[in-house]
C-alpha cells in the first residue's frame, strides 16, 4: 500500500528514506535523547543539532509545498518514515509552527485510516504476541515492549545497539533481559 508503483518512484522512496535517517532523524533524536537525559552534551553541540534539524525541516517544508505527500498525491513509506521522526519534535524542543506545510502534512498523516499512536498500538502488540513463551525484541530501545511481554509471562530478551537505551532498559527492568548488540 505504501510502496512505489514504478521503478522511479521506488528509487525516490529509497532516497527519501536515506535522507530521513541521515538528515532528519539524527539531529532530532539526539536532541530528544538529551532532553530525556539519555545523552549529555553542551549547548554548542545542542545548537549544532538544532541548526541541522531546522535545515532538514526546511527541506521537508519546501518539498511539501509542492505536493500533499512527500512523493506526490498519495502517502508512501517515505511519509511513514519521516512521520516517525516528526512525531517526536516536541520532545526534542523543536517548534513545528514555522513549517506550515509540514504541520498540514502531519495532520493529514494523522487522519489516515488506521492511524494510531504508539500508545494505541502497543496494546495491539501485546494481543499479537500473547501466548509466546519466548520473545526476542530486536531494537528494543528502552525496553517498553520487552517489559510488557515479560509482565504477560513471556521470557524476553531485548537487544539494541545503543548502550544508553540498554542502560535505561536495565534501570526499568520489568523482568526482561537486555543486551547491547554490537
């Protein structure tokens, strides 16, 4: 449903997904991690990430000034990927109001049929995974799903490459085992 219909569109989606991780996600997630206490860095570094995030938002603002969706008339996985980052702007202390096209796009995305926030979707994950004796949570982050599954009676191992996320997962524990991948 969210894939490219032509070879060209698939190529453009891939470009946007790489851009999203390289230019959009990195500064926003670093600022969010600092605000949540996962990362520590001074104001000079914070200003650098803030500048990078705003530059990326300006690129997205410009693109969304041409189309309703990143690649045209319908949402693609590129929109899904970018939304997954934009959703956390407030936690990164970034104001979206200077980017009206991005703000309108975000509202369109949230109005899509089947849209749900992580808070709405997590109980669905519990329903889907209930009854499994063992669960491997790859990319567990701070262990939210791991803890939920352990509380439901599963033996859970959560792995993540980010040592700070694993540190937080250990602190919150909840009956799962957490390991840093590397």
